[in-house]
C-alpha cells in the first residue's frame, strides 16, 4: 500500500494530493462535528464544503507552492 502511495505522489502529485487533502478534510470535519462540537445531527453539506476546500483549494496550492 505504501509503495502505491509513493508511486502516486511521484507520478501524479496533484491528483494524489487532492485525494489526500479531501480525505483528511472530510475526516477532520467529521471528528470536529461528532467529538468536539458534539452535534447530534451531522451537517453533511458542511462536510462536503470542507472536502471541496481540501480538493479544490488546499491541494493545488500546497502541491505547487511547496512543490
């Protein structure tokens, strides 16, 4: 599994960063809503916005800025 990830980051760094950032942003938002804020109902639109932020904003900037 680790070799697949390493290969993806070398061959297609933007796509790999987009997948990673989207996953981490989604997971972080779920944790924030469930554990930290203790919301009884999950706000899926908020999680979708956070995932979109990770995929469309954070990943491209960090890929090319930190490159």
